[in-house]
C-alpha cells in the first residue's frame, strides 16, 4: 500500500495521524493491527514527508494576508 492510501485508510477508520518531528503520532495507537504497524514502519519517511507538507499548506492557508 502506498503512503497516501495508508494515511487515507487510517483517517477513514477514525484514526488521527500527524507528524511530530521524526515521529508519527497516531491516535488511538493501541489497537492498530500488526499489518498496519508494519506498513507504517516501511513507509514512515514518506508518510512523514506527506504529513509535513500538509501541515505547511494548512499553515499557509491560515496566515493572514496583509494589504
């Protein structure tokens, strides 16, 4: 499974997934299947990059425009 698909699967299943430095913050994390955990490990770098990019885009949308 590709990183965007994995992120989407977690979101649609009700999980929160964010980038916290070099860590993935997933909530609730205690009921993730071993298969999902393994995929997260394999795709961690790509997932972090995507989540950080999303956070940067969100920050730009919330930045007031000065006139």
